[in-house]
């Protein structure tokens, strides 16, 4: 389609950036409407269209529009747990499906399909990291509503979520990123870009930076965990960007 290598790089870079923000918008809408639809399905809302719309680029200003405090008093309301935790279950299911798909798609043969699936996986993983690792002990938010509704200690969700995330990140490290390196061949700059962008989305964009910028003292300090994880990610993954094609 494009014979000039420079134009081809610019085209694919623009396609990837535009595609990422399109997938981010889809992910946001799925998350918020899963909340509101669950509230409607359980009879706590007359419509699933209660979502308060925010910014699709910065992900700020969104809310499911469910008045938890007015509907549920105290602990032990299973409906509160279902409404608050439904998006977390949805993200977890999507992570499993997307990993399964990526393990059967070759990056060098179907690059657009592969990277669309890849970035949607990263977005869903980033949401789970934000809630299960960065904000698992907050009284509000999805995890807080789930724990309060189920009348459970936040440690249980944190432990189970950590096992799930560790497994997903291990597959990402051991199976999916090597396929990306193989698909990108000797383009070391492209490998570095994908690795850095992946770590940024996973540990900073959806969680670490948001905590550092938006949350008051001392909660903002939790965002430093995201920064530490991002640095650890770069130290672990950048050595694979060696400009050599991975053997099949």
C-alpha cells in the first residue's frame, strides 16, 4: 500500500495511536455501562442510561450514576457488591479471552488484528491493576463497593486479584511480548516503543499518575507504586529489544 518505508512507519504509528484511543473509549463505555446495567437489571434503577459522561481521552469525569450510599446502608448488601464489582469481573473475562486470542494470532501475519487485540488486553489489564493493586483498600470505588457489599476484608480480593494479575503478566512477558519482538523483526526502536508504551499504560496512565495527581495526602503516595512498577517493567522488558529476530 505504501512503498516509502518512512511513510509506512508514520501510517502505522498513526493507526496505532488512533486505534488505542478508540479502544480506550470502548473500554470506558463498557466499564461504566456494566455498572449501570447491573443496577438496572437488579431493579435499583429505572434505566441503564444513568452514566455521567466524562472525557474519553483523559478518562476523567466518568461515573456510573448509581447512588450507592442512598441505596445501601451498612455492609452485607449483595446487590451493592454485584453492581460495584461487575466491571472487574468483565475485565477479568476479557483478559482471559484476549490472551487466548493473542496466543493464536501471529503478529507478522496479521499485525493490525494482533495489535488491536494486544492494546485492548493492555487496557483491560490496566483497569484491573488500578483497582486491585493501587486502590484495593479504599472504602469507595469498585473494590470498596464489592468488599462492603460482600462484607469481606479487602485482603481477600487483593490476594486473589494479585494471583490473577501475576499470571496474566507472566503470559504477557513469556508468550505475547516475544511474539511482538518476532513480528517487529529488527526494528529495535519499535520494540522499545511498544514496551515503554505498554508499561506506561499498565502502571501509570490508568493508575499511578491518576493517584499522584488527583488523590489527597497520603493516598497520592500509593501512586509511587505505579512508578516503581513502571521502572521495574522497563528493566525487565527492554533487554529483549535487541534488534534480532526471535527464532520461531
